[in-house]
């Protein structure tokens, strides 16, 4: 359903002209300087532009996002009506608008800006504003309310309205004051539960006992806010972690470090088990706790906790921002690639993985990262790119192609690739690509990849080939079924 104000601007040229000048919301410029999309995948429609090359977008049919031509984007309103209110009553030519101003302060700033605008470029500003307000039926709210709405919208840009360059997949910038701190988001439930636990809330204790994700948040919150009288609570949490040995091993170590920091003899037995024998007495407990504390949580800690909490959108934004800021750092790129793949964002994972592959020095490492790139490219649906990645994997191990021969192994690190897990993984990715290509109807790619897969199966050894027999059988059937 089209927004009422947007419909009026599109159907009444006199109103569209007033919105375009002097308020710089031009529905005739409904295009952007480059292809973009929302990371969330929500609908994105350019609805107007401004004189600087910036664009106003309608997100999901309701909210309005503004993107500059310089790579910045921020949510400005929850509707087109509200966006026009902002532009009309708090126009961009007014300087000094801030959250610290009261109603009179904001009005004074607008009066000063309007006076300058009348003198420099809009002598008929008052009449133009009145005509646009009447034609669009815009309400006149208190300026403090309008400003607060604008600030609220900006702080809700992430995670749902993160704008990406469609070609490079980099995110548009957002002012730090409006960024969401993932650490605070994921610690919220843990901090609340920790407060209840400290107050002796039985219900909170039962919830923490039953929910390992909540317990992880409680432990991280306790790590951030240490209190001497937390020791009985920390012992209980460590006991639960030690008993369950669940999804995350790290939380058990966090609990152990918190208990060990107190250096009590009565905790040594529990700590010895939790630390695999590292703690043998009260002194070594304190030393181990200090070592663990020096490591500290990093950005991936909060990403993983967000994933476990079901906050995938928040985790994804954090990872994309991290990837944008990462240079030629192999370990970090690898961690980003794997974390993004785990979240299901194969496009961003492929971006990280492609950069990672370019940094590899040995043939074996190139082969490993190439088959992983093939996997994530297939996950994003780019089967041709997956085929190219597998070609690079074959080249890295000196595999000649469909005839089963080799062109000579590039270095000693892959001399026995076909007898190791590397050969099995490369072959497995070929077979998976055959299935995906056949399912998509790309019979040429399926057939060509199957030729390589059969040759690889002849080289990787009987045990590896036997383990892949069910997959290879399905791939062969898929090729035959599509008359390749």
C-alpha cells in the first residue's frame, strides 16, 4: 500500500515541486548513484533524491532510509509522512539542532536557519512551507517530539536497515552515536538475570539452571561486574557448566576463572576438573585466573553469544562491519568467513574467503581455502564461482583434471594430498557441486564437474572413496537423470 504523502507527491506536480525546492525531497530523482540493497533482504525502493546525490529509500514499504552519495546511510523516519515533517519543520539548512535543546531552543535554531535561507536562496520560504504543509496535510508537532523521533529512528538503523553496496557488499557508514553496541545487546538478559540471582530469586536460579544460553549471559555479566559475595553463585554456575558440558566449552572456563580468582582451597577439586588439571592448589588457581583474564572477551565472543540467543541479525551486522575494517589479516579473515558461513550469510562469507585465499603462501593452504571458497560460493548460489574455486583447488594440488593425471605437485606440503583428508574434502565439494548444478538445470557444469569428481575418486584412496560412495552415487544418478 502506497504511503498517502508519497502518493500525493507523485500525483500532484505542484506539491512535488515544493517538496523538491526548497526542502530538497525530489521525487523526480528517485534513483541512487550505485546499486544497493538491505542486508536484511527487505524490500528497498528509491523514492526521492536531493541536490547532493543522496537518496531517500522506502524500506519494507514503511520506514525511510537516507543514503548519501558519500557512503553513509541512516534511518530518518518511520514513514514518508514523518520524513516530510522532519524536512519541513527541521530543515537541513538549520545548524545547531541537538538533543540538548528544549522547544524554545529548537525554535530559535530554526528561525535563525530560516532567516539565512530566505536571504540566500528561498525568499518565499514561509509561503512555500505553508502551501506544502496544507497540501500534504502535515501535522505541526512540538519540535522536541520531532527531533526525538528522528533520533530514535537513527538509533534503529541497525540491524534491520543496514545498507550494502551490491557489487562489493561493503556496508554504508553510520555515525558512532547511532551504532548498536552488540556487547550491550547480548549482555542485557544476563545482567537482568544476574541481578535477580543476587537478590535470591528462586525462579531466576531455576531459569539459569535450565538455560545454558542464559547462563552464558549471566557468566559474562558477572565477568564484567565482579563482586566478592558472588562466590556461592559462581560455584553453582560452574557446577552446572561442569555437569552439562554443553554447546560452549568456553563458558565453563569463564565460570572457572571467576571462581579461581577468589583463591579458595575448598574450590581446588572443582577447579582441577574444570581446568584439566591446570589448577592444583589455591595459588595456581589465582595464577590461572589471571592468565585467563588477560585473554578477555573479543568481538567474536559477543557475536557467538548473539547467535546462540537467536540475534542473528545483530551478529551479522557486527561481522559485516568487522569485515569492512579488516585488511590482509589471514587469521581474522578466516574467523570472519567461518562465522558468517555459520550464520548463513554465504555472500559475505565468500567475500571474506576470497580475500583469505589471496593471502595463502603454500599450495596446501591454497587448496584448503579454495575448497572452502567453493563451499560458500555454492551456499550463496553462485555455482559458476564455486566451479572456479574448485579449479583453483585442483591446480593447487597439481591435479591435472579429468584424465586423472597430475601436472606435478607444486610443493612438498601436498605431495600426498590424495591420501589425506584434503583430497577427500576437495572431492566432496566436487560432488556437492554436481548435485547443485544438476538441480539448478546447469547440465554443462554438472557434467564437467562430474568428470573431475570421477578422476579425483580414483586418486584419493579406497577408504576415502568408500566414505564418499553414497554422495558419488547420488551425483552420478543426478547427472544421468538430466541426460548429461
